[in-house]
C-alpha cells in the first residue's frame, strides 16, 4: 500500500535516498504535460513569476530551485 508523507516531514535528500527520486532531463518525459498546451497569456506569465517567488520562501525547496532553475 502507498505511504503518504507530508512534505514538511521529509527532505529532498530523503526522497532521493528512500525512493530513488531523480532528475529527468529527457524532453520525452511526461509528454502529456508538454503537448497541446494553451498559449500563455500575459496574465498567466505574471502568475508563474509570482508563484516562483513564493517557492523561494520554503527552505526545503529553495536549494533545489536554485540548483535546477
């Protein structure tokens, strides 16, 4: 049975060690998230920038974001 963990109770390093989480650079990974997407409007682009700024506040994610962005 699958185990659910709160993100605040586990680190990225633990996910890598315990579950084999890895970065995938392949452009073919999750094609359904890339194909046939609606065009980005200026409003959506602004929202993305706003959300990215909020993510930097979370210390467990900030190192990951800096490393891969």
